[in-house]
């Protein structure tokens, strides 16, 4: 998906790199579904094409893409997947 993310202007000290996190949520029909959280706008069709071109199975396609202000982080700076999952469930 990195090819879909906007390029960071290295001359801009205030520039913030775009972030993406994928989480799974329960789904009555399939058991679970993938939700993609992103800090930059992404089109579902572009993401699906990227996944297809990478040779990944269709089950890797996200059920939803949610633009958020920021991806939840732990104190260590790593992605807080529990927080991301909660954010995704509240946003669906």
C-alpha cells in the first residue's frame, strides 16, 4: 500500500508521515472482516487494485477504510492495536 500513500516532503520539518493500520473485527457473515485505518485519504478501489496486483487473495481486501486523525500508539510509540480496534469498531 505504500505506493498509494502521499510522498513526504523532506524539506518540510513539520511534515508528518502518513500512517496505516489494519485490524480485524467480527463479521456475522464471514467470521471477521479487515478494517483499514489511515491518516490520509485512500480510495477503496485503489487499495483493492493494489492488493490484487500484489497477488494477495481477495479476503485480504478491507471491508472498510476509515480516515482518522491519528493511529493509536502505545507509550513505546508502537501501534496500539487494541486501541485501533476500538477506534475502528466505534467508527463503523
